[in-house]
C-alpha cells in the first residue's frame, strides 16, 4: 500500500525526534465502496522514505505491507503510476475518506477535481518547489474544493 509518511509518525512528544507508530496499532481499509462494509486489515510492517521531513513534508511517502494478500475485485484495484509529466493548469482527481463539513469521517468515498497552479506562486510559497514532478504537487486554491483531514495518503 502506497501512502503518506506523515500518517505513520507520531508527534506526541514535542521537541523530540519523530517516532514511528507501532504497526500493531495500525489498521488499513481499502476499496471504493462504503467504508462500513469493509473490514480493517492488520499491518505487518511499513517503510518510510528515509529523506522524509515533517517540517516541510518533503519526501512524504511510505509503503505498507499488510498481514494478508489483497484480493483484487470490482472495488479493490491496483493503481497505475502515471508516467506523463504533470503540467501547470492540469486537472487532477484526489480521492479520500476524510472528514466532511460536520467533521465526521465520510462513509462514502469522496472525489475532488484539483487544478495544478502555475509555477511562480508555488515557488514563492514553497522554497523547495521546482515543478509538479518533484517532491510536491501544487494546486490552485478554490473555496470548497480541497482535500480534507483524513484524506492524507490517498490517491491523486
């Protein structure tokens, strides 16, 4: 399972080094149907990119190994990693089970169209940003159109 590294670290101790979350404390839910119909799965192990930095979210990527093999079906699919470069003003789709307006976890998989920004505004806000094909993808701000808390680690 491909996810975001920041989902797998603990910041419970201020001013301390990041500590990893115990895999036994994690559960993974997969699929595109209503979340209540899917059983959480145990995590065997995970690997966080060694270059990950929580202060800048650079290299924010991790891999999770489940205790069981996934069975692919109509609601559980593998993804294809895109090979085409991401350009400014391109529409991308973010998916997630994050919180809704009531700050409750959505029971329905949500999708939002996001448009990548031109490079200059992103470079002025994020010093490490070079283009949309490096460590970050930068999208335009449109009120009411964004990912939500709980969507981290989901597909884009």
